[in-house]
């Protein structure tokens, strides 16, 4: 069996298929196509999933579909609560992808997903706790004692740390 992962970004949607031992078998990407409605983005994600499955000769019956989305995410419902760069406001992304692919779908903040990947198989492997900084938008994922900290479903959100207490400009969020 296999699992599929998707990284939803403002410019590109990147995907990969791995076996259950974590061996990466294939990667691919597609343009996000902004500005467009959430339904178009869901269609592109489904297309990317199908395209990767076909390239490997697999039916689209994977064990898990996981999506890392920018912004705040309700992981229990798979809803992107708010992602300013995608113009998402309470978008049920997990449900939308499930309807298009039949895959069970897990949606989380992209920085949380990246941090968990590094913790399990990358630079953080073997650590009990770690912090990951994501760029180009400054985000972060925090793992403490083997658990992802999820303040408000938005990752470590280190990009919101005030550096200059006199700063008055609001961020795009």
C-alpha cells in the first residue's frame, strides 16, 4: 500500500507518493492557478493525485491522502479556517478532495506537516523535540516530546512574533 502527500502553496501544488516504509517513489507538481475559487484548487489537487497514481501504475486507492495547507486548519474537520494567500475562509478542503478522489484525507497546517516529516524522517529524526522554520513565508512547526504543538491549528506561527514592539503594520493574515 501507498500514501500520498500534497503541499498546497500559492504558486504550486507539490505532491509525492511513498510506500508505507516511507520510501519516496514519485514527486510531481502542478500550478495552483491563482486567482481562482477553492473548487478549482481542489480539482487541481485531485488531478495531481490521479496523475501521480497513473505514473506509478497504481489505482487511486491509497492508504491516506495528506495535505499541508497554509494558514489555520481545523484538523478534525479538514477545514482550512483561513489562508489569506489562497483567499480561503472556512473551506472544507478535506471533504472536497475526498469527494473528488475517494481518498481518506487529512489536512493540517503546512508548517506542522513539514515539521512532522523532518521529525520522523529528516533532520529531527531521533530528537524528542524540535522547531522547524519554513520559508519563503515565515512559518514554523514545533514538536515537543513527540507531539506537534498546534496553537489554533496554525503551526508554530513564528512569523507572527513581534520583533519591534513599535511596529504598527498589520500582516496579511
